C-alpha cells in the first residue's frame, strides 16, 4: 500500500521531471535523466517511508516500556514484568533494523541529493549533529538496558532506560526540524550560489519547526501505541483473554486514546500554519484550484484538467477551518504557476486518508472511554477489538499518508522556493539500477523483519513466566 | 588552529574510532564467516559484539554528518562520484545489522544459518567497499563537483583495491586481537584467535608493505606524502605491528590490544598527514571546502557538549560488556 502510494506520488510529478534533459546514454554525468530523477525520488521515498515506521516505534515504544517496567517494579506485578521483558526483546530487534535503515538515509542524502547537500549541507547540519549525539545515547543505553537487565538493580535498570526514551523524542525533534527547514528555508544568505552568513539556530528553529515536530512526535507515540495494542487485540480476539493480554492491550491503547484528540488539534494547527506559510501545499492537500471565499472542504475526488472532480463537498468548510468564517479567502493553486505546483492527487488523497484515519482513531478511542466510564471494561462487541486490530495498521498508514502530504506537497521544491528537486539530484547516470537493487533489498528486509517479529509474538509463553523469575 | 582545522581533527578522531570499534565488529563477522564448524567461536563473537555494535556503528553517521556540515562540497563530491561503492556499502550495512539481530532472535537452525551467512558475508563486503572509497579519494580520483569523477574507474583501480583489501584485513586483525582477551575472560581457549591474530597480522603487514609499491605507481602524490611528512606515522605503525606480534607470541592479550590499536591508529593518521591540507587530491583543500565560521563553531560546541554526554556512557557500556558473564549454552 505504502509503495503504491509512493509510486503514484512520483508518477504524478512528471511535470517536475520535464525540466530535465533526456540523456540516458550519457557516459559522463549530465543533468539527471527523467528515469534517474524518478528513481532517486522512489528510492528516497521507499527508504524514508520504511524507516519512518521503525522510527515511530523507536520514539514511542521506550516510553511505554518504561511505564510498564516502572509499574512492575513498584507493584511486583508478574504480568507487567513479562510485558516489559517481551517489549524489550521486540525493541531490540526494531531498534537494530531502525538503526541501519536510518543510516542508509544519511548515505542517501549525499548519494541521491548531493546538489542540496553541496549548497545547504552546512545550513541543516547542526540539527543533524545533535541527532547524531541523541542516536549515540539511544544506542549506548539500549545496549546497557537490554544486556545488563539481570546485572543491575531494578531501579538502576529502569533509570538506564530513561535516556533511550528522551533521546528517541529528541532525535525525532532534530530530524523533523531539519525537514521543516526544507519547507521553510531560513538562516542564510545566498551569494553566487553559495550560502553565506549562516545562522544555524534560525535554520533549525524555522517557522515550520513547531507545527511539524509536535505533529510528528505525537504521531510517533500514536503509531507505537496503536500498533502495540493491535498485536494484543489480535491475541484477545483469538481467545487469549487473560490479564496479561488485556494489560498488553489496554496500556498502549489508553495512550493512543489520550493522544487522538490532541493530534486532531495539533493537525489543525499544522494546517493553519500551511494556510499562512505554504498556501500552495494546503491548496494541493485540499484540492483547491481557485482562490476564493466560501471555499468548500472537498473529500476524496480526482484532480485533472485544473479542477477536482467527483469530490464530496462541504460548503464553505475549508474557509471555516482556515479562518472561522465562510468569508475567509483561501488561496488556491492558481496563485502559483503550473510548474511550481505539487501533484494534487497524491497530496489531496494522502491528506484525506490521514485526516480520515485520525477521526477513526478518535471515534474508536471514544468508544473505549465510554464503556470504561460506564462499566470499567472493554466493549463487549467483538467489532471493537477487530477495529482496534485494524487501528494498529491504520495508524501506520496515516503516518505514511501524512508524510506523502508533507514531502510530495513540497514539490517541485527540495528547499521550498530556493532549490528545485531536479537541481539537487545526483547527475550520475544509472540511478534507476541502484533503485531496483535497493528496492529488492527492502523487499527482503521487510519479509525478514515481519517474519522474525511474528515468530516472536507467536512464541508468547502464556504461563508460567520464566523470564522474570530471575528478578 | 582555526575552527575548520579542529573540526577536521574531530572528524578524523571519529573515523579512527569507527575503524577501531566498528571495524572490529566487521572483523567479527569475517571470523564468523571463516569459523566453519567451530560454533563456539561464533558464540563468542556474538557475545563480544552484541551489546556494542550499534553504538560503534554510530561513529560512521557521526563522520558523515560532520563531513556534510563542516565540508559540504567534499561530502557532495564523494557521495555523488562514489555512488556505486557507497550504495553497496550501505546495503552491506543493512544486511550486517539486521541479519545479526535476526539470527539472535531466531530459533531454528536453517534460519540461523541463513541470517548468519548474510551477517558474515556483508561483514566482509562493507569494509571492502568503504576501503575502495578511501582509495578513490586518496588517489585523487574524486574531483570536486557533482559526480565529476568517473563512476567506475574512480573506485575500480589499484589504490582502491588496495584500500578495500587493507580495510578488510585491518578489521579481521583487530577482531582477532580483541577476541583473544574476550576468549580468556569467557573461560575459553584463546589459542585459535591467537593463531588467527598472528596470521592476519603478518598478512596485513605484508599487504601494507606491498601496497606502498602500488601507491608509488598509482598514487604518486600519496606515496610522496607517506614517505616524507607522514613517514613517522608509517614507521610507528610498522613498529607497533611488530610489537603486537611479539605480544601475541608472549600471550599478553590485554597489552596487545593497545599496540594493535596504536598500529591501526598510525595507519589511519598517516593518510591525512600525507595529504594535508588537501581534502580531495590533487588540489581541493579543507579551506576551500569549509563551511561558514558560525556553522563550524556551533557544530564544535554541539559536539563538545555531546562528548560530555556520550563518552562517559560509552565507558559504562564497555565496562558492562566486559563484565557480562559468558553464556556458553
């Protein structure tokens, strides 16, 4: 599903590639051919879209794990300690795969987009240097946390996990701040194509940083929460209705339920930010071609011929959302020339998918909150657990969709208004061969990761609890 | 020293630590590949690198980030021209890391074989390709500019092959030396790794000497640098290598770690010493490549604060790793 979305996103952007000169047979490096440009975007999309899942789990799961371990240590609860042990084992695998898939991205910044790094590498370097420090802290303390569990006192062990959680959230902040810079490039002057007078702090704390980082970090915790809960929802559906599986479901799901309404508010804030700072991106996300007041909120539909067709329209909905009044004028795609527009279909449909899933998660959370308030138990309907199992996957899909909105919605720019993606791509010929090989590797990696993780959930010992007897 | 020079040194310290720590983890994979039926060795290797390889691996990211922040045109030139070997190294990194944890997490024999083989083979290929990258840069085949060098001959050439073979050899040598002491602490017989360390030490030494002839023909500027300004480093490396052989023969396993580390460090520092202040031979200097002074200073401050956080934590991790009981089961 994800790669299909990426493909359609990249296909739709052929307007961008028509800028490039066709030179498939060139031996020396010239401007990248359309095929290579497409390949570079697909490769970046694939590796980032893959890593973002691992990254979300890496940001969110340590917090959940530490909460469970803390309660287990405080209360001596064997079920909670078993949960902590098993989550730690899963995090060990997920972090390793996330570490290597993240490393590839730092390679690809140069392998695929040397034009960006050549000019702007120094402008966005500082948040990446900070991220490097945070990654170090994560890797070091994860090694201690996982391998020294039985060598440290329960309290010291718990404390050794705290840096992992803090560094995970910090990493997300630093990386997304660098990505926010691509949306709002600040902190430098340009002289003859080279940057001068760089202000790394202005670059890092650009206007897009607050909405993007908050939105992404909340999303990461939601993915970790709903994905973990989803695993236990499946187990509950299969009849493992004991306390261990109920706790494994309820603790993460509660976190997700608390965050769902918060994320709706944060998402609204992020959209209002776009209305002010990147109106062309919001216009693409909402499928709005003409600048107007009483702009409708369009759900779904297909864009062609400079208009959105077959969409369900809520009259004046978009004007209300942007400015609390039907009279609010919302900027449409007609404000920018066609060559500066993002492809509407993937951005609009991605946006609708993300928002739709956000409301689905909100309603599901409200369902649990209601039954819990009335009778302190899960809803009796098996549909609740079925939907909760779906929610784990849906949260991941929402992150992918949102990421398509922010990345494809920024096109044709790699640094908004400053550098086009086509100017940044590696001019070396044959990038498409590299993409095919990388794609093959990711297929193998996906199969292996899913297989190993599924084996780990299946070998769940129900009782007795071997691992924590050593504690 | 100005900020650019300090950052250059900091970056090279990071690369040295990556070679000494991450390199040994790759070397562990090399010995895993060559362990044959000696599964006891595989267990010891897994025990030795399990808790630390991820932290050791971060040094590579550290080097990449410092390079693109501090010297962005050099980063762009290297990554774009050496697109092929660096993509292959990146894929090797994926396979090495994921296969290692997958093997640990899997229970069935065929899975352990499959993941183990991926781990071991990628542990050989990754340092080889990284070594070809070093050879490409050192022999002046990566000009400044985007993909300005030849995409193939930049890294398929005598110096690059020499770099690749030397990198694999150094990784294997370091791992064998480290594993001697690990074996002793695990209560195992270190004779196997002692034999391997001595053998690789001799082979790597011979290769390194033979390589000087290669460099004389293929990279004369580097050869001149190594035989003049960087000569002390070359001599120190040879001396430490010979001392390491002696210490291995004398079974001084802890002390030989120190001399092996010094030998590799001397090799690592001989290269930049030979070509300073040039970053991309023949003529592109660090001064032409350096980022603005504000960026350099802020980066140095960030890394300084980072070092205060990271270095004590690494020390704790290594101390814990040393004390971890060996589970022979």
